[in-house]
C-alpha cells in the first residue's frame, strides 16, 4: 500500500513538473475546481457535453486529475470527436508517461547500479537500391524482448554508417546498435520507424544501385547477434525478379516497335525510288531558229512543181508518137 501511495505521489509530482515545463492549458469549465473530485462534480453538473474541448482534457492531465480526463475522453469519443488528432493532449500524456517511467525505474531494486548496455540483435536483407534492418530490443534474436518500448530513441544516419540508441521504458537499460556499412547510403532518403512490439525497423537508401556482397565494412567486426533476414530476402528477390522481367518486356516491345518503324520507313523509301526510275524522261523542247539562221537556208521546192514538169514531158512524148503514125 505504501508503495502504491508512493507511486501516485510520484505521478502527481511528474504532472506538476510537466505543467511547469510546458505551456499550461486553460479551461473555463474546470478553472474553479481545486482537485479531481471537484472536477468530476463540475462535469456532472454540466448541462451539455458539447462544451467539452481538448483544452479541458489537457488541463485535467496537467493537474493529475486522471478520472476527469478519462471521463471527458470517453464522452468525446461517444459523440464522434476526432480524439486521435488532439496533439496537445497526446503530448502532455506522453511527457507524463516518460517522466513517470523514469521515476519508477529509479525506484527499482538495483537502480543505483551502473546502467546496463544491450547491443541489439538484428536481421538484415537487401535489394539493389535498399537495405532493410529489423532490430530487436534484446541481445538475442530468438529470445524474448527485454523491453516492449524505448524512450529517448535516436537514429543517426551518415554516408557510411547507421547508429541507434534508446533507453528501456520498463527496465533501466540502454539499447544500442552501431553499424559501419559496406557501401555509401543517402541519409536524406533513409528512414526508420517503430515496428512490432519490442522492435524497430530501418531502411537504408543506397547511393549506388547494386547488390552488396556483405552488410558491414571491410574492417568491421561482425556482431555475434547479426543474422540474415531470410523471409524478407525471399520476398525482395521475387520483387526484383518481377521488376527485371517487366523492364525486359518493355524494352523488347520498344525494340520491336523501333524495328517495325525502321522497316516501314525503308520500304516506303524503296517504293518511292522505284517509281522515279520507271517514269519516262521528259521530251526536250524543239529549238527555235533565229532570224539569221532562217535567212541562210532556202526553202525546199514544192513537190507539186515536179509533178507538173513530169506531166508536160508525158504530153510531149505522146505528141511525138502521133506524128510518127
């Protein structure tokens, strides 16, 4: 019982500290309340639930009034309010949780001893453009997680390395992982996120699109709890295979179309050339003589004059024959 009272007192102290460290919320509804009981009474006396706002919930959290805060959130969820978008409420609740966890860890037996450091177990897989890390909050990949969550998490990307560290929420342990990499990565395109419980997922964007022969740098020592991520690698290999096949089909289709266009153009050019060879050459124009050339030449005698001369000769011969008779 004494321990429970002590924890409640600690949480109250934390709420006061959070209220002092952050911008305090204001609430017209609960401003006259002196404690959680008075706040609940004011909520019961309220005539309409439409007056509730996120500032009222945040005000209750900052004063350590958990029951009024929970009652207001339940009411707002029932009427369809988007409680998940109440950033101020979420930030205040997270701060109280983190501070309270640290206090509880300090109350544990042996908390005054030196902090324990855990080098995280991890799995890795890759494709030509990315590397994927599955980091577990435990020193063994096949064992249970040491903690479910970490606080003060920090992931740092450089061109040639990745570093992770965080403090266990349930136990005062520091979890870390530092990996010097085999190739260069792009820190701007690399990212991380919390995965399933007790794990964190990291995606490293490679600078050069190529498969690495290994994950770590040449002079790096391989951790004992480093493992290949076979299940993910199988999926990634299938993805790369399908993408390569699709690119090949597109390339072949483009080449086929290009070849067809070239053959069509060559055929049209050939038909055009054949048509020009079979056509008759144009008749050259007849030259027109000039005035000087025309005066030098005599026009031929008309054929009629020759016939007349021949006819006269025939008559003459006939007359001679008559005289002879």
